[in-house]
C-alpha cells in the first residue's frame, strides 16, 4: 500500500515538474523570441498637440511609458509623478534626454485637448497619446496592457480598470524592464541612467 502510494506520488510529482518546466519554457520563449522581446511594438497614436506619433518617433532616447487615463483617481497620477521624480533625480537636463509617455486607455474621454491640459502637471516634456479605440487597443496589446471599462455607481462616471506598469525602453525602442507603481524612484532612475 505504501509502495503504491509512493509510486503514485512520484508519478504525480514527475508530472508536476514536467508541467512547471514546460510553463517556464513557454514563458521564456514567449518573452524572448529570436532575440526580440515580445513586449512593445508598432503603434500609431496622436499626441496632445494633434501630431501623429509612432513607436519610431520615440527612438533616439530611452523611453518610459505608462498606460492609464486622466479620470483615474489615484494610481495613474502616482505613477506619472513617480516617472517625473525618477527623471528629476538625473539632473536638470535629463528630461530632454528621456521620453516620458502617457498612453490613455480611455480614448472616448481623453482627447488631445484634454491631454494637453493634463500631462504638463507631471513635467513639461511629457507626451500624452490617444487615438481611436482600435489604435489604443492595438498599442495596449503590444505592451500586454489589461484594461476594461467599469460602470460608475449611482450615476457616477465610469472608471477604467487597468494594469499599472511603467515600461522602460532603450533608445532603439526595445523593451528593457518594467516597474510597478509601487517601485521606488531610485530604481527607475538607475534603470534609465544605464541607458543614457
């Protein structure tokens, strides 16, 4: 009886290890295909000044990107302030050497005009991007961003449930790493500094 249980447990353990190895292999392959990370990619959006911006527009400088929305009550302003603080730590000229990008997940409300009044609150060089629902969805898919409209309660405006990640790209637009909104500014500063 004990031997039978032992064989069964060993078999189950073997299956579990095989599943874990397979999952780890899939994640590794998915995150790094042919030397190219699978986070990031082409997009076409419009900035707060009405200019068309693509991923190619950001090349030449390290880039920090955050997906959120202007009506966000807490995590979005916290994350954008974190980005600004991290860059300020690099010195007075650093803001011109790094792209700070905010991409809305709420294009129905976040027009270029609205972004023009919003993004300067977090730094004069911030780029706010919006577009059609399809354009925003395509950009979000490239960065594996989750977002979903959540109805407001008792007639309040709707909110957007969304992932909260700051993406760091190198000067060629390649994904380097990411940070959560709970990261320390020092960690982001250090990550950007290595790319300057």
